[in-house]
C-alpha cells in the first residue's frame, strides 16, 4: 500500500479526513464518493472500484442527506448514487450537489430500467445512469 493510500485509510477513520483529503489529492486519481443505503452494495462497489489504481473511494454514505453533506465537504470527482435511496429524493439531492459543485460527475446506480427514472435522473443533472 503506498503512502497516500495509507494516509487516506487512516484519515477516513478520523475526524481530520475532510481536511486531509484536500491536501493529498493526486489529480491522476479519480476520487469517488459512494452513496448507497445497502451495506452489501457499498462493499461490492468499493471492492470492485478499488481494483483499479486510478480510483480512490474517499467515503461512503448511506443516505441522501449524508451524501449531500459529504459531497460538499469532500468535493470528490465522482459520486456513484443509488437511485432508490430513502429520505431525500435522489433528484433533489443531485440538484443540490450540482448547484454547489457543477464540475462534479454524478452517476446514478440502479437496476431499474424505467424510462421516466432515466429521464428524471439525467434532467436533474446526473451525467450517467
């Protein structure tokens, strides 16, 4: 494990993570925030993405409100967001995030194929579905 990864792993479990992440960001690494309420899906996504050295999972959130807060604090490059989250509507969450972080890429994750959900997600500012 390289030094940057070690610092990130330590910082994720500490209160200094938000500030540490701002200083150790390597522009060649795509920083990803996962917003998914199912812990098994979170784990699977994390493990699948961490197999690629270009990706770094900066944090995981279980709900929309936490996802919005983490996105604004951590300023990741990409958010992978479950479309079926409880609490705040994922469309509203995407709009809130994009209003403050217009360069952030939002990828909606779901097994649903309903055309209305795809259109709603993309029209709210999601970059991919």
